[in-house]
C-alpha cells in the first residue's frame, strides 16, 4: 500500500534547539556545535504508527528565523508543526504566538505540538511551569517538556504528530 509521508516544520526562535532536535531524531546524535549541512533541506525518519509505515520529513532552516526571513517554500505543503521554545530564553517563549500565526497564515490549522526544550537546564529556567502550561492551554496544543541533549521526550513529540496526522 501507499506509504504515508509527512512534512513537518520545526519553528521557533534561533538557538532553541530546532536543528539539534531534527538531528537527534533522525540521526540519533547530539553535538554541541551543530552546523547545518549546506544543501540539505530536511532529514527523514521512518516509523510505524498503528501498523502503518510513516515517513517523517523534518524540515530545518539555515538560521533565517533570526532575521524573520523564513520563505514560503519552507512552509509549503507542511502537514504538521513543532513549535519550540527554550527553558532558558524568555523571548523564545513570548514569540510562540507569533510563530503559530505565521504557520497558520501559510498552511492553515495543521497538527501542531508545543515543546519546551532544554529541560535539562531547569535550574536556569526563566519560565514558570504554570506559564508554559497556560500557553499550551490557550493555544489548545499538546505540550511536551523535552531535552534534546538528554534525549527526553523527542520521540514522543514526533509520534504524537504522526498519530494526529493519521487521525485526520
Ligand atoms: P536552533 O537555532 O533552534 O536550530 O538551535 P540549535 O539546534 O542550533 O541549538 C542551539 C544550542 O542549544 C546548541 O549549542 C545546542 O547544542 C544547544 N541545545 C539544543 N538542545 C539542547 C538541550 O536539550 N539542552 C541543552 N542544554 N542544550 C541544547
Ligand atoms: Mg538551526
């Protein structure tokens, strides 16, 4: 039968760990100084969801988000979205609404998940748990606390999105 392929966009401010998350999920590695491989738009991984083979294509940016310069081509045809902020970066938390609106404007209401990354740095947190939970509730999004570094909850994020997409 036909294989399901899902384009996932991973958005959020610079340095929240988007590239690291994609690399962790697709290659199983974490490096302190990840540099985007020039010319590679996405990495992929195949998983089985409800007995169905699903190919997840995780699209990365080359850092354009820092200049608010992500092009329409990045979002085009996206089926699912990961909104990421960092435990140690309050601005990245405050920017989530803005990222959500951008994605919606380009591709409408697609399966989306909210992720607080760098949970291994909880002692340095600048976001209260209640605040993060309130944001998820207001946006009506499933919320995960994750650490790409410690490989905590990364698989769960993408499994959830694949399931959500298959339910459509
Ligand atoms: P991007 O700009 O959103 O793509 O962020 P990067 O993936 O380039 O990560 C920015 C920095 O955060 C890098 O130094 C990563 O090693 C680091 N980083 C990513 N995820 C984690 C995490 O879960 N914990 C910690 N402590 N550092 C992380
Ligand atoms: Mg990056």
